C-alpha cells in the first residue's frame, strides 16, 4: 500500500514540475521564421535563377543547397551592401551576365559559396575579380557607356523570412539617353568608378558649378574677340570721312 502511494506521489510530482518551472509546451508553427520590420518584396515566380520580384527587380539565389523560392514567397529587402564582385559582374560585364542564366548562376555561386559547376567560366571569373579590385560599385548608381547612353543600376539583398529558404540578390538595370541635364550629373558622378564619399558631395557639386561657369566665361571671351570694335570710334571715323569728302 505504501509502495503504491509513493508511486502515485512520484507521478504527481513529475506532472506538476514543468508547470512550476514555467515550461511552455505550446507548439510553434514555424520555429525558424525570420521576423523583421524591413520592407518586403514577393517572388512572382518559382525558381532560383533570374526570377522576378514584385518591386521590379530580378534576382539570383546566393546560398547553394537551400530551398529555392516558390511563387508568392515573401522576402525582406535588407539594407546592406551587395557583394562588390557580383555588382562588378553585372555592371562592367553586363552582356556576359545576361547571356546565359545558368552560367550566371554558377558564377554567383562561385562568389557566394565557392562552388564550381559545369558552366563556370574561370577566365571571366578572373577578369571580374581583377576589375573588382579597382572599382567599388555602389548599390545605386549610373555608368556612362558612351556620349549618348548611360546605364542606370540598382542592387538589393532579399532575405527570406524562412531560414531554410534561399536568400537572393536583386538587380534592376536599364539604359537611357543622356540629356544635357543627365550629362552634367554623369560627369560629376560616374566618371569616377569608386564609391563617392558623402563628405565630398558638396565639393563635387561646387566643382561642377565652377566648371560650368568657367565654360561660360570662355564662350564670352571667344565672342568678345570677334567684335568689330568700339561703336563710338567707328562713328567718329565715319563722320571724319564724310567731312573730308565734302571739302574735296
């Protein structure tokens, strides 16, 4: 009888102890869900290579081996710098980045995961790495292609709200004609391929203004050098000629 009582008491203690300790046994729907207050974008199609997102960007996955995006999946737009090698690839080797989606994905996985697959181009990789050593491509910027055209580019990191899913890097690139207004901006922002220092922006604008003023002064000097002379002097000489002819 005493043995049964001791067994019942032990069972009671084991049942009550988690409650006393404050143990929460409520199951969590998704224990690996990433929560943030950052703005979000949505995958408009499934896949891992060059898929479309609701904010106008296209994206490539940057974590080989994780679950690729499904249509409708949400991603946080993370405010961080995109890998400079990848940005250099898309800006300075744009045609190569658009030629073969699979080859581009393999190049990205080489940069992000050091994985080398069948369509990886070692020669192109070496060129990108060497170029990236000489430039620092900002997340948002322009690049003058020639006297009439410039590239406008923007890069973002898209972070899945589920940890087991791929994160993506997003890009948006288009080309536009250079107008007198955009040309002035391009001269002050895109001829230097390094990342602008915010503390130097005022100086850059001041230099641009000074250069513009200097050009106007040069034009004024050129025009003045082609003048025929002082109008008053010409008038006096004309009158003198008339008087001289009358005396004759």
